[in-house]
């Protein structure tokens, strides 16, 4: 389905490809003499470069390997962490350093060379003659050109010795100076450590321990003692407070009696008789064995009476019942008498026991209060002493922690310094050099070893390339449309618009394409001689010239301007609308022409507001007959009455005659040409056919035009104000 946004560009169907082998062979067949002339001219240019340019014949080179990191036997030192790019640039400069060149020229073998002796300033000459190339890698190639290879070998061998000696002296010298500096720094730190350790020893005497673990253990024990003593003091005070409250309550004359004792007797403060509750006496009575036996006899007498009464009728009182009642009364009397005699004795005994317990409890309370007061004083003194010791220990520990932190930092730095110094010493003794000889001096083979050959071959290839490119460009410009004027000037047809190639929406190409289509729509409706341009046919000479995309863009632009627009797929042999907008191929234009369905009924809406589509339908010979007759004219009039604009995408003019049949009944015909693809001759033939059938040729629209104006449009759209709503540009009947 087509996206709902009316500004989504449709893909351009035509595309310019690269030059094929068939095209090259075509050019060779058409322009043999021209290509022969180019080849002879290239040979002449190569010969001229070989004979006229006084260039060296031989190039000798030597290669050095520069490691990305300095080879290390142990961990990398600070020298090895120098940026490789910076180190490589330093080596390039070191090759041409004046001291290095002076060492090369001081060699007796170099001084005897003829090329050196004839130079007025050998050092400047050597600096200019040496070429250093790293090619962005680990290899550094030093080369020199001349006519005598033996002399060049002698110079490069001396350069190898001087340069490697300079590298060794520079790298090792830097390491030695760094070792001296590191050792001096370590001595200074060692003096600071001695001062800090002396301070710790002085504090350790006061703390009674020197090592940190013992000090921490002592401090932990001291804090534990303080916490325990504080907790003990709190417990003692709570106990003392409760004991004093109990004693005060016991000494109060009006205090209520408290339950106590196993026998349940009440207790009372001194000066007042203990109160014994009836419940306590009853409990004691229930515990008496004789009373329980008397109670059992009463129960047995009651059971006997009940059994006797059951033997007689209710209301009768025989002698047996009377005797049972007398025995029950006697048992009850005996029980009650014994209980009345026992109660006073039990009450007196319970009261005496309560008084004895109370006196003992009072004495215990007084002793507990006195003991807790003594214990409180002792624990309080202990807490104060422990707090004083904790404060003193904290002060010492804070000072020691500060000193130890300074010591740890110093020792950490000293360790790093010592490790760095030891690593450098080891590297000085056995690590391979960072710069080494990768390849002995040698003659550079091939074209790279002779600048004269290189220039001669370059001249031949350059002339061949430029000449052949000129022939190709000339051939292409004569055969294809490369500018909108190529068609308009040759055919005398009006240029309606220039549309840029479609591209991704993110880079601004989409916005430029939309603006170009809208401008083309305005030119089409306002600039033509026909004032009633309602049915527009878009055609092209052959396939692949962008007519289908152009038809869709024009239809979307008209719908976006607020017009009821219909897009008809008139390419009945190769339809595409059903794939672009979705939906079935039929019913479509073919079915309408055959009379199987009404024109308006076959139209389907799209996701673009205001735009409808009429697909091609299924092609048959009956469709062809209807198209040749007046069927298309009737269908056109129906659709013209139902829509503001009708855009018809047709088949290629030179391939199928359907396009001519549709075009002769249209209000206007637009021919699409694609830059770099359309051919002037074919386009001219297509226009000639339209004129033959008396079609109303409105003009030409150029596709794929890359213009500076489009770039300005893209920059303008990047800073424009918010866009108007859909339909805000133009009117529903823009002419």
C-alpha cells in the first residue's frame, strides 16, 4: 500500500547503469580511427617522457621496522607508552637530522664517492635526496635515487649504521636519565618515611602497643568494656529503681494487700494485721482430709435418701424414708460442726504465715536497695574511667591513622618508582631495540625502482585514459539525453519541469523532489495553451524513462493541492498500480472498456487523501477493440465528470500502440525523459508519432536532473517555517 503521507516519493523506475562491455565494443566499432589516434598519441607521450625528462634510472632502498610498542622483557615502561604516531614521526625526523647526516658523510667510504665529491653542499644534497616513507605502518622505507647503484648502496649502508647508533643512544640515554631521576625521588621519599615511623614509635609507647592489630584489639576490648559497663550501670539503676519502688510500696501503711504465698494468705505492712480472704480459708478447708471425708459421708447419705424415695410413691413418707432423712441430717450436722471448729484455727495459721513472709520480704528489699546503691557507685566510677581511656585512645588512633595513610601513599609511590627503575634497568640489559633493520639495502624492482620508467608508463596510461574517456563522453553525449535542453532545443517542445532523482528522506532529497513535483504541477496547469487541462496522459518513448513514477508523483501532488484526482494505470500490457497501491489487478480499465463494470465503480480509493486509482485490469483482444473504437472516449468523459483531474500512465510509445490510442483523446500529453538514459533520436520519434495522431502535446518533463537550484531548495527547506496543512498550496482547480 502507498503510505498515507502524500509526500512519500515514488521510486524512479529508470536507472542509469555503468558502461557495459557491449557499449565499449560499440564505441570501438564506431570510432576505430579515433581510438587508434589516441593510442599513437599515448605512445608518443611515453617516448617523450623517457627521452626528454632527465630523471634517475635506479632507486635503492633500505627498510627499518618500528614496533608499535617498545619491546619489553617485563611490564611496559613509561617510554613504551609513548604514542606510536609521535614516535614514528620522530624517527622520520631523526633520519634527516643534521647529526645523522654528518655521521654518514664522515665515513671514509662515503667521502670517496663521486656523487658526494661533486656536490657543493653534500649535507643539503643528501637531505634532499633521501626519501622517507612509512606508508602508515610499522615499516619505514628510506630510499635514494641515482644512476650508480654501487654508490647508493654505500650511502645507505653508512646511513643504517649512523641512524641505528643514534636511535640506540637516544633511547638508552633517555632511560638512564630516567633511572637517575627515579632513584633521587626514592631517596627523598625514604627520608619522609623514617620521620613518620619515628612519630608512630613515640605514640606506640603511650598506647602500649606498636603494631596496628594489637592497638585495634586493645581499642576494641576497651570499647567492649565501656559498652558492658554502661549496660551494667543501666541494668543496676533499673534494678535499684524497681527495688526502691517495691520498698516504698511495702512501707506505705495504706498500701493494698498483695496476693502471695502458696496458701493464698494476704500480706500487710508492719503495724497492721494481715487480712485473710474467705477464698484463702475455703481453699485451706478443701485441703483438709477429715473435712473431705465428712463431705463424702453427706454425699453418700444424700444418695441413699434419693434411692429410698425412689422405692415409694411421691408424697408418701414411710419409716425407711424418715430414717434416711435423719441419717442425712446427722451427717450434715457433723460436717458443719467440724468445719465451724476448723475455720478459726486455719485463719489464725494463715495469718501468721503471711506476717512472717512480709517481714522477710521487707528485710530483703532493704538489703537489695543497699546493695544496688553500692553496686551503682562502683559501676559508675568504672564507666567514667573507661570513657577517659577511650577518648585518649581515639586521639592516638586518629593520629596514627593519619600517619599510616601518609606512609601507605609514600610506600605505594616508592614501589611504583622502584618497579619502573628496575624495569628500565632490565630493558637496558636485554630488551631488543624498538627500531631494527628489516631489510638490507636493495635495488627497488619494477617501475618503483626507476622514476624514468614510471613517468613514461604514467604518460602512456594517462593519455590512453584521458583519450578514451573523451571518446566515451563524446559518444554518450551524442547518443543520450544529458540535459533538458537536449530534447527541447532539438524538438522545439516546451519544458514543463525538471525533477531531481529520488533518494532517502533523511538527506533532504525527498523534500527537494516534492517541491520540484509541485512546481511541475503548477507549470503544467498554468503555463499551457489549453485552459481546460483535466485529463493528462504521461508517456515515454521506451521503458525505464520514469513515466510511471512521474505519473504517481503528479497525481499525489494534485491530490495534495485539494483536487479530486484519479490515477489510471494505462500500461495495459505491464501494469504496476496494483503493486504500488495494493489490491487486486481487476476489475480495472480493461473491464471498464469491455463494459463489464462502470467506470466509477471500478475506481478504488488510496491511503493518500483525495487520490483514487483505477488499475489496468486483465488484458484481452476485446479490450483492444474497445480501445480502438470509441470506448475510451466514453470512459474518459465519465471519469472527467467524477474527478477534477485524471492522470493516465501509459505504455511506452514506441513499443505498444495503446499509448497513442489513449493520448489522442486526452486534454494534454506529457513526455517523460530520463537524464542519461533517454535517447534523443527515440524521443524525437515518439514525439513525431504523437503529432501524427494529432495528440495535444503539452511538453516534456525531465527526470533525474541534478541542478544547483535543487541544492538551494534543500538548504532552504532545512530552515523554512512549519508547513501548511495538506491542500494549503494551490487550489482545487489550479490551472
